[in-house]
């Protein structure tokens, strides 16, 4: 899985040159993330994979139990959402595609080159599906994985048994997931909104300090999650749901607080503790659905920036404590999602007409076709593992293809070290059930730590289930490692080196597009008589885009040189661009609270500098310092914004 950083900094490349030290991109991928253990998911995975196995032994059909456990494994890996509605989609929908995949693979089992052709076509379809979204990505993954398994392993007769068992295993995970639904007092959407308020409280507490940038990123991620959950839930209703209207109104009124935070930060004003404490109290009221609370007691504001915070916080308290928000006075700041049918048609059209979608589908199809052709020409025992490796490594939302190939080799080796004594010492039978309970529990515990750790956890589980299907015991271990190396080699050559877009980073173009959008946002922010709702939507789009740019840079940091080195060099510019957005928002807030409107010529000059910066970034592979003259009133509202633009343009590439 993709590793994500939380400190807002890029890793230093100096240590990469120390003799005997692994390169930065490898250490970056092998460093476990400091995430808590999801104990509920650990218990659920343990029960979900071991129970079908026990049922299979009880019925004297261990193969049936193994197939159901494979379906449960897919459900456990796909259970990544918090809201129950999304968990149903994430688990149930991919299971249907997984059943179709195992059925297709079973039908072409033993057909030689016909199987190669069919799996190549499925690889194309799976790759194109993966570019639609999260649910479609998991669905495409299971479609291809199960097709490969069905084409590589003999399945029980009749043909519908294997699809049925895999589906039942996945639905068993879903049933375990939904057991807590009636017992949960708080909606996941409500908890998400409360968490957003807590993130905003931390942001206000960090204003004027070095911790502000990290807290602002946390607010952006929390707002994205909350809006996605609430608006996605509302999309199911033709009318207005009182609960969803209430949560959406609470989410909307926190936006002015988010906008006011940069205004105090750029002035290096540290807010009194009473203000973050009041926001945390509102978060608790939201989570407990308390209404009718008292107005918060706040210290008197002393500047336009602190007046903005005071006004936004008092208004938020009024809305949070109001029992019945007006359903016709709640605007959807990001727009309500379209109906499901319209989204399906739009997604299908976008995939069919998208060049990147076709290119990724063709990359995956080429690698799957080569894997199947190679194992058809060369006698590789249980060759399905080669294609499985190709599929996992080329999964598009797991980060860098190059680093995934290396990390999968490392993770597979670690998993085989665990699997070898199990396959050698544990006899096939009831002892497999407690062993599976232990191994399955490791999957959710290690998945959040990184891709290599997930691979190390999943490998022994798959080997144990495979052994129940083909009875090769410890002799599976060494061939599986060789198969993994062959699959990684195919990906590195046919899925990486032959496709320049995969190793020529697109970070410059993505950043340039974001800077150009910021130039437009500056114009919208200070447009005379402009629509406030449009300003809010534009700012939210900018922060979403910058979040994507940050993710793109973090992915590039895991690439070997020169891409990783270049990404590390460009990282200060990413931070500088984010500060420009904050400065723009802060200036707009000051104008809203009494500061004088900037002159149109001053706004146009800032926009021109940003567009020139965007063009320079788009046309360059290295950063070159540009001296920027932005004259204007040094006491005016745009002075901090001009300083941030000048700082961004003054960033130079480091010395070789």
C-alpha cells in the first residue's frame, strides 16, 4: 500500500549516499507507519478466515472451506471504509466481480493459449476499471485475481461451486462487519463531522506556530472525508433527511472557521486557549447530538483576523446547538453527487474515452499476457502465482510501480519465512484452523504499516489456502518465491521501463496545473461583488487538488533517482504553493471584516506572476530562481500574499 507522510517534509537524500545504507526510496517504503492496531478488524479477520476453514473440515470438504476462506480474504482486504454504506459497497460489489472472475478462469482452465488470450483481455478490462474509483478498482482487482486463480488451479465441479463459495466467504465478512451496526449509537458520518471540528480546533491552536502546516493538511483530509460521507449518504434520498441536513449544516458552518485560521496565522497571532476549547466542546456536542447549548464565552477580539475567528465560531455554535436547521437554507458547498445511473454512465464514458485509462489497461494486459505466455512455454509449477504477482504489483493506487516490485519481493520473502515452518510442521487438518486464526489476524494489523508488510502478512495465508487445494506442502515455498521474482521482473520491464510515463514523473505538470488554478482562485477571491459560495467551492477544489499533488509527490519520493531526487528538490515549492492559498484566503477574510479592498491592478499583477510561475514549472525539469518584483502597498491586504508569491518564485534547485 502507498505510504503516506504526516510530518509535511520530504526525506533527506544525504543519507542515501552513505556506504552500506539502503537508498532513500527503499528505506521510505520499508519504514512502518506509526498507525494504531485496528483490533476490531483483527478479530473480524481471524474469525472470517478461520470459520469457513473449520466448516470445510467438519463437512469433510477442506477444498470448499479453502475457497470460502479465499473469498473472505478478499472481503477483509476490501474492508477499508468507516461508513457502513461504503463498507457494503466495498465488500459486496467486488465479490460479484470476483465470482465472475473465478467462473471465467474455471471455464478456460487447461485450454493453453486460449486461456492466455482470455486473461489478457480481462487484464485490459480490469486495468481500465481500476481508473474509475475505489470500489471499481477493488472490483477490477478481484476480477483479474480470481480469473488467474481459476485458470491456474483445478476447481471442484460443477462450475458454479467455486463462484458460490468465494461469494459466500466475502458475504460472511460483510455479515460480521454489519453485526455492530444496530449496536452503534453514533453514525460514522456524525463522528466524521465531529472529528473535523477537532481537527479545526487543533488548527486554531497551532496558528502562528511551526505546527500549523501539518494541522492544515489534517483539516483538508478531514473535510474531504466528511463531505464525501455526508453528501454520499444524502445522494440516496430523493427528499431531505433531517439528520443529514443537520450534519451538512454543521459541516458548512465550520468553513468560515477554516478560512479565518490563515488570517491569524499569517499575522503570527496565537489565539487564546478558550477558542480551541470552544471548538472542541462543539465537537463533543455534535458527537453526542446535544442541542440548546449556551453561547461560548470568548475573549474580546482585537484585530480583523481575530474578529473573523470570533464571528465564525459564534455562528458555528448557533447552528450546532440549533435543533432543526432550515432544510432549504443548506447549500451543498461541493455539490450533491449525481444519481447512481448518471454516475455509472459518466464513469463508463470517461473510461472509454480516457487515454490514461487505455494506457494503464494496456500495460496490465501486456504484463498479464506475457506472464501467462511465459508460463505456457516454460514448465513453471503452479504458474498462476506469476500472474498474481503482476496484478498486485501493477495495482495503480499502491504507489510507485518500481518500489512496489522491490517491496513485494521483500515482503514475499518475509512471508515465506513464516509460511515454511507452518507448511512443514503443521499437518493438514484441524490444526490449520488455529494457525489460520493467527495468520489472518496479522493482515489488518500489518496492512496499515505499508505495502511490504501487507505482502508479508497475506503471503502465508494464500500459501496455506493453496496447499489445501493442491497438497504440495513445504514444496510450495521455493517455487512461489521464484514465481514472485519472475512476476516482478515482468512488471519492471514490460510495465515500467517500456512506459516512459511511469518513470518520467508527472509532478511538474500536476504542480503547474495547481498553480494555474490558484491564479484563477485569486481572481475569484477578489472579484467585486463575487459570489461567496463560489469562492468557497473554488477554495475547496484548490485544497483537494493540492492534496492530490502532495500525494503525487509522496509517490514520486519512493521512486529511484532521478525521479525521487527531483521530487525531494521540488518539495519546498509544493509547501510554498500551499502557503499562497492560505495567504489568499487570509486576505479575503480581512477584507470581509473591514480591511480595504485591493486594487484590481494589484490583483492582476499577482495573477500574472502565478501564471508565469505555472508556465515555468510546466516547461522545466529543474527549479530555477526568478527574481520577482511585486510593487504595492506594504500595509495593504495583499502584502502577505505578494511575499508568499515572491518566495515561491525565489526557490532554486539545489546544487548537484
